């Protein structure tokens, strides 16, 4: 069982990848204090999180002793490993652990990371006048990456079999971002039933409704 006895502090925002961390904390019944702020849109939010994360990004998780964790995949893997009985990740010695780690890092680096470009395309040297074309290209790349992942998985009830893991939470959240769920359903037919199952999980449906504005 997990050994955390004091609340965690999570810098997050509605409609963000931090909601996957909120979902994991909810399933683990871990108390946390949420500091809300859309860092991609609000300078004040970036300033708030900067005291803990110089990258000024969410999610940022502050442990009870003040230690800081960043990077959504790392946070989710850490939380899942706190309570093996919750089965939110394959055990480190389990055969499925390799594919679990592979796809957690894939969603983080090949898909989620691309959204960093969209608020300010000058980050990759593109003129602001080209923003629409750049965002379209980013969305095409994301769709390609979802399709690539879908072709290599053989899901059961969940992406890695019959147990819900934080990978399912991660995909259910990140697939809500551009190019949006409709495109995800088109390019990822094997994963589609899984995200529907996660969307309707009775332990999480209230969180999804609260934290995603399109619900």
C-alpha cells in the first residue's frame, strides 16, 4: 500500500494532461490540493507554477516533503507503483511492464509533447502567420502516431489486457486534445472501445464531467 500520509499538491488545469494525474489520484484515494491554472493561456498561472517548476508547465506534483515531480508519464508511473494492489501498472518484473513503459513514454514524447507547439508556433521557428498550417501539420502527425500505436496493440477490456492501468487514463485524456476524439476514433479503432470504457468508469465519470468542458 502507498506510504503517503499528507496531501500532495498538484498544479493542473481543466482540459489539460494534468487531469490524467487527477484520475490516478482519485483511483488511489490519495488526497491532494489542486492549484488551478491554464499555463498555456495565463501568465499568472505560469508564474504560480514557476516556484516549483522552472519550465512553468503542468502537471507539476509536489510531494508532502516538498520534492517536485514533473513530466506526466513519470508522475503517472510513480503513482501507479505506490500501490501494487491497485494494479494501475504491471509489476516491474511482469512481462507486460516493457510494453507499459514503451507506450507510456510514446504517448508522452510522440503525441502529448507536440501540443507544446500549438500555443506559439514561433517555438519551432515558424512565423505566427503560418500558425494554422503548423497546427494542421501537428494534428496530422498526432493522428499518424495514434494509428501507429493502434496497429501494434491488441487490447482486451483495456489497452494491455484486462486490467485498467494509468496508460488507459493517459490515452483517454490525451486523445481528447487536437485532432480531437472524432479523428482518434477514425484512426484508432482498436483503442476506441477502451477509451469509451474509461470515459464511463463510475469511479471517474464525475471527474471527467467536472474537468473537461465539453462534457
